[in-house]
């Protein structure tokens, strides 16, 4: 099928809930993807931060294929080796104590939300169910399920689907006084992203996050860090929160964890490791052996030198971006960067023109967002910069 035929079929049968770009991809290798007409594209999206090792990484594909041809699924009524091993590695890399496997970011956050509510219910039983509020930040994004939409601190998402869940309060990001005031005795947890991804690649100040952690500790309020986008090496450390120097009570992961297969994880710290017990939470696919095999292949690659390279490539890319014409600001860490353009340059136009020149980028609010595969080379970064420079020169 050519691109036109595929698009026509999609238009006829797939729910029209996505504003897609006019591109139909059929295969990829590393940082390059090909459409049905064999046009090649340089990738700065990694499927929205998912393809950590790029497209069709050899070792990853082998691990996945081998697992698929051996044992593809068991459900959680039996033990399997890939999920046990993956849980061990995740705990070792994050310093957390236990892992629960889900299938997406929203689902991982659902697990975190349930954990927070049960933690307070178990511990503050005399107060019955009154200690159940979760504070999240304005401009946050936590997912598309009813609970995670309710948690998401953007009005844009709070239409059409009433009633939303009770028990969520949104406070302005970076305002420690507002946080302090909101932390009354109905609050069981704070949930935040270290860098607000969908909100426009907005990093929270380090001092703010440290102050939030301190307040949480003083009041026995759990700190949930949503690392669905920032985690798994994206910012140059395994978790972005490790750079801030906080120890969250719950961490959620997804996107990059499976290297391209649907997977999410909730990681539990000292305080929360025994909150959810048998029967409290479950999902049929969770810890699926094929997804775990893919994740194990990702974890194998993410050693200290690999992470140091991500960091270094991020610094290199950021500097090049800041020197491009028309750029006002570049935010983010490692290979999670958002570019704010000067007045008159619309990020969506830059994206479209870059695509015409064979480069794929993302948007986040009014910024151009880059989430290249973590394996991108300096030469490929240079190639991307050359394209963006050309686009911006043409627009000036
Ligand atoms: C993408 C994202 C989610 C939602 O993940 P899904 O896998 O789409 O459900 C949640 N939180 C953050 C920070 C994200 O970037």
C-alpha cells in the first residue's frame, strides 16, 4: 500500500481522535525512518520519547523476538523470569524498593494515586477517608484516564467529561507558599513532574522541588514523581529526580522503558513498598514477558557511560540550538529539550518545514520539542541542526 491508500483506510476506519501529521511510516533503523514511498526522515521524536534505542535496534529486536517465540504471556497468576529481573534492575537503578508493572503512563499514575490514598487510609484510619487529596501542579500532565485527567493541572483537559474525580487540588508550579498552604490534613500526596513535558518542557526549580520534599516529609505526605517522560535516561540520569537529589516515595515510568513496547511501571520507596497488597491492584498484561524482554534490552544499554553520553549530547545539542537564528530560549535537560522562538516564528511552522526537509520534531504547547532516540550520534545531531538552521534562515 502507498501512503495515500493507508491514509484513506485509516480515515475510513480509525477513530478520528488524533490530529496526525501527513506522514505514513513503514520502517525504521536507528534514528532514521522511511515512509511508504521510501522517503527518509531523521528522527527527533523517538515516538514521543518511547524508542529509547531508536528504531529496530538489533539487540532489542532480537530479545523481543526470542521472548515472543518462547513465552509471550502468562498473566500474573504465574511467575516469570523477565519481570522479576526487570523489577530488580529498576530498583537497583532508581534506589527504590519494589516495582509494579502497568502498560502505560496513565496506568502507572493510576497505581501511584491508589497507593497514596491507601497509604493514608491505612495509617490515619481514625480519620476515615478524609486524608485523600492529592496536590498536583498547574500546567502538569499525568494522562488521559479519568483519574489522571483529574490530576492533570490544565483547564484545557477539564471539559466534556464531567464529573471528574474528587480529591485533586492544583497549585501554581514553583510557588512554595501556595504548596505549603494547600498541604492541610486532607492531603495524602503531592504529584509532580521534574520537567513538565507536555506543558512545554518546563523544568521546575531545583530549590522548589527540594522544598516540596521537605514539606512532604514533615507532614508525612507522599511525594509522587511522574517520570513517565523524564525517566529511563532521558535527561542523562536514570531518573531526572536523581539530579535534583530527592528520594520520592513513588516514581512512575512508562514511555522509554520498553524501548517501543507498551509498558509502564510504578516504583515504590521505603514508606510505600507494602501499601498495596494482594488483590489491591492488578492488570492482566502487567509485566508481560515480551515487553519486559524489550525493557531488559534497554536497561542493559543504560549503564553509566551511556547516560554520561546522553548528558553530553544534550549539552551539545542545547548549545547548537541556542545559536540558531530566531531562538529565544531552550529549556530542558539531556535529550528532552524545548525551543521557544522569538515573536513571529510559530513552532508548528518550523516543525512542518523541517518535516519537508526530512526531519521529524515534536511540539509541546508553543515550543518545538526534541526527544531524539538516546542513541543519536553527534553527526545526526549536526544533521538535524543543519536542517533547522536552514528552516529558520528561510523564515527570517
Ligand atoms: C505521556 C505522559 C503520561 C501519559 O502516558 P501514556 O502512556 O500516554 O498514558 C503521563 N505523564 C507524563 C509526564 C507524560 O509525559
